[in-house]
C-alpha cells in the first residue's frame, strides 16, 4: 500500500517537470537561430547567365499632322444636246394676180358672168352684177427647196352668192388654207370677215373645191404640206338696166 507521503512527492515531481517544460518552451520562442558556415564545406560555383539587357525604350509616337481638307472635286461633265438650228423662214411667193374686167359683160350662159335675168345656175342677178377677183395668196416655200405653185382654179363673176347680191353685200375676205402633198386645198379658215357670212363661206368652199397647186418640195425633192395666206375681194356693179 502506497503511503500518502509518496503520493505527494510524486505529484510535486510532476508539477516540477511541467514547469520546466513550460520554461523551456518559452525560452525557445525568444531564442534567435544563428547559422554558422562550416569551414570544411566545399564551395560550389555556378555559371549564371548575365541578366538580359533592359528592353529598348519604345520611340515616342509622333502625332500625325492633321491633313488639310482637299479641294472640292471638279463638277461632272454635263452632256448637252446639239442645238438644232431651225431653217430660215420660207419665202412667201404670190401667185400671179387674176385680171378681171372692170365690169362683167352680159352673157347668155347664166352659170358664168352676169345675166339679165336670174337663171337656174349661180350667175348674178337682181340688183347688180358680181365680180370675183382671183384668190391671191402667199405660199411659204421651204429653204433650199421649191415653193408651191398655183396651177388652176378661179372664183368667177357668176359665183357671187345670191343672198349677198340681194342684200347688196360686198367686201374683202382674208383667209388661210393648207395645200397638201397632193396639191389640193384643205383646212381653209377665214382670218378676216367681209361682214357677210355668205361671202365668207362661199370663198373657202370654192377654194377647197377648185384650186390646185404643185406642192412645195424640200431640198431632197420630197413634197410637204404648206400654208397659204391671202384675200379675196367681192365687188358689186350696178347694171345699166337696173332701173328698168
């Protein structure tokens, strides 16, 4: 059986050992480790490559000078059509004037000239005798070509409208008409009235029906329509026996 004194000594010894360990631990934390070279140790040499040279500094970037604004491009070429020069205006040629007697002669044919009495034709009768002058007009000729030429057709004394005779109407009719490539008249229009509708209408009607032309031709000899302007005069004459 273990006595109480032995227990106390064992406990004291354990405490002393623990205190010693704690002191050693504390001293070890504060101690500095000193390394000493071994003189007998051989020195090892190593060939170490020199460090690479530092990289060359990058050249300073030069700022590009601002470019001057370029001048505007020249305008595009514009295609222009070649100007067409119109031919000179045609020369107006007058057909030969129609020679009329100062006073119509009395004839037996009631369809032409004056007649003492009214007949079935379109001759003059009543208060006076009618005279019709020829249809004079100016035709426009083409430059370098051949102008139109009147070849036939007349308005005679017997063509005086009966209603105009009875009304004692007279006057000058201004007119304009077209001569086609066939030499015939079309599109007759009154440009100045005589003051009597029958005289105006009769003038254009007879010109369309009777007048014939050789048409105008260009420099190549090709016929083309042409325009004629002119006038026709209607006159009245008193008959010697008007009072009988």
